[in-house]
C-alpha cells in the first residue's frame, strides 16, 4: 500500500504540473469547448495554470517525503474534492458541460477517497 500511495501521489503531482503548464502555454485552447471566451478568461486560465503547477509540485513534495506526507496528501486530496464540488455546483446552475469536463468531475470525486484510504493505511503502517 505504501508503494501504491507513493506512486499514485507522484503521478497526481506530475499530471497536475503538466496540466498547469498546458494552461499557461495554451490559455483558453487548453479547455475543451472554451472557444473564444475572450482575453479575461484567457488571462484567468493561464493564472490558474500557474496555481495548478504549484499544486502539482505540492503533490510531488508529499510523495518524496519518507514516509509519504499523509497529512499533506489528505489536504491535497480534499482540495481536489472541493474542485469536484465546484464543478457539481456549476452543473446544477448552468447545466451539462463538455463531456470531457464530466469525465474530470468523476475522477475528482473518485480519487480523493482512494487517497484518504491509502493515507490512513500508510499512517497505520508507520505507527506499527
């Protein structure tokens, strides 16, 4: 379980860093169905890309600790889950987004409980 937590945490971190850089480099073009949402949306997308790079680096940092920093993993997974809640609010207010955003929402609701479970297992292992 310890190795799985480390690998999954690293993958999450590297994925977030890559996604963040894609947003910085591509702006609105990095989001399916965004179209020409304008300069303000492009600026915001690139700004949030930088924030996502930092978020990804926090995941990588947590994974590289010995043992894995389970408190950080819980916080980062909770933030990820909060993102899914935000998408659900958007769905309730504005309706169904592009299908890819729905896939992301499912991932954002499914992965946090996995991280919480793996973090708890790692915490028990370290306590022994």
